[in-house]
């Protein structure tokens, strides 16, 4: 079995769909990767994963654009033809676990607490344990 873990921000609000009388929550997650090219210049690349959470639970209303999440599941690649008629591939993820790491302002307001949260700081290396 292949398992993929991804941390990133939602690109749009999650959409609840019904397929063959089963509920599925569809959303996309973007992960930004920074690296240096051969010339030493800093480059940034965004990797998108189109996610499907079958039999969604109460997390759906909190999956709003900009929300910082951890998702894991089984990845697969889907080939398609883009708008220009060129072959392309898309990374898909059949989600088995989703966790909210930090919410966008919109999801905080929707939850009713009115508190703004942001992406957590980088981990501290000198933890006491």
C-alpha cells in the first residue's frame, strides 16, 4: 500500500457531492516547496493535490479556502487532456485522515469563536523533551 501525507493550504472551499448515493467531500490542497536551482537562485514550486474524503464527517464546514491542513491517504495519478489539447496529469488523493492545523479567518468566524489563527511557527529545536 502506498500512503501519502501532505501539509498545506486549501485552495478553495470543500464541496460536498453525491456519487452513487454516497457522500464525498472534494477539496484541493497546495504545498509550497522552496529550493535552490543549480545557479543558487531560490525557486518556489506549488504542488496541488485534488482530495476526496468519502463518508465525510463534521470537518466539512471547516474546510474553507486558506485553511492549513494535514491530510493523508492513498495517492493516484489521473491523466487528462488540458484546455490546450495537451496531455497532462493530476495528483489525486483518496483521503483517510484530515486534521485542521490552523484555520483561516473565514473558518474561525464560521465556527463562531471570532479568533483569527495563522499558520504555526516553525518547530523549536530546543524542546525540553
